[in-house]
C-alpha cells in the first residue's frame, strides 16, 4: 500500500481511501436492502414512463414522471441528473438537458436512478417513441441486448472486473461488422464510446475494483450510437455478485423487444400500478 509522509509529525500515513475503498466495495445486507429500494423505485418510474411515452411529449415530461415515482416511493431524490434523449439526443450518452420534443419513429434512451438513503440505482432502457421498433432499430437493439446478456453471464466471483466489458465489446464488434457498419471489430468501437460496466453503491460510479466478489454490485450497460442515423441504444441493469454467480436486481423492468412493445401498446394506460 502507498504510504505518505506527514510533514508535521514525520510519520508515515496511509491515505484514507486505501482503507475505505475495500469496505465500500463489499455491500452489507443493509446496504443491499437500500440498493433494492432505490432500484425498485426507479423500476416503477421507468414502467410508468414507458407506458406514457408518445410522440409529441417533451423529454422533461418523462424526466418528471420518473422523478415523481422515485420520490413517492421513498427516494430523497435522483442519484444523478435524469437522461432522457430522443432522436439525435439518444446518441449523446451523457445528455441531460431534456428539452426536446419527442418525434414519431425515434428511439428514446432513458438512463435514470433514484437515491434511497444515499444508495444509487442506475438503470437504462431504450424505447421506440411510437411503441414499435422499426426493423432497423430492432436489429441493432437485439444486438445490444445479446451483448448485455453475455456480459451479465460473465459476472461471477473471481472474475476480473473488466471481463463483462470485454465480452460485450467482442460481441458488439462482431455484430456491427455483420450489419455492415464497420470493416473490422476495431473500427466498430467508434460506435461504442463509453465503458460498459462500473461499480454501484453510495456513488453511481462507486469505488473501483479489480476482481468481482460476493456482495459487490455492478452495472452492465453496453451501448451503440449511430449518429449518422440519429439512432442510439443503451441497455443497463444493476447486478449483485453472489456466491453462486449473480442476481439482476433490476430484472423487473422490461427490456426485450416484445415486452417493451406490449407495455407501450395502446390501452395499457399512462400510469404503472401503484406498487
């Protein structure tokens, strides 16, 4: 461990982060319970938003609805500014202005997380504004979904923390080449500009770890952004590392094409059940 010399006493001291980071990395049962609360509230908000989205809405209306449900279910607020990016804004991973009017035929990326007793959720879903994916949108969406599923399967004790990211990148690279968007997997990475996994806890991007262990919580969030088509897709779930492997804490939020289209179908209502 790194030691530093204290100028006033001459003693060697250890930075506090070296002691605290390992303690934060492994969550206690109480911490996991708080994360479950944050994730549940966020899931209810996302469910309500996905039911309500229609062309003609503004991004900030989606933001407001999710924030309302998170607060209603006990969150002190949001863990980070809500990201609701439609059309060209779906290709901006950290877009937070949320001012644009959602138009027919577009995708909407919704990346949100409630803060429950200082523990953060972080879930992303991508949905079609009119409730139905086009064939092009579906082909790219299902590629991202397959990459995410494989990355989630890579989450288990003893695995390098970067392995889920590597798994997702390999599949996305091969898939983007197959779709004719790149000549090789290296070139395909221009459509994947951010990391696909990070620890989650008291901070949205919690203390870094090298190896996964039971009690850690990480996100899995592969994304593809085709700016020339105004087509951005990201799918993110929160995953608890267990002794047996993993538990997807945010699994209640629909993410298959069929489940999303069924949830958004006319007549399903603008509000989720008050769970």
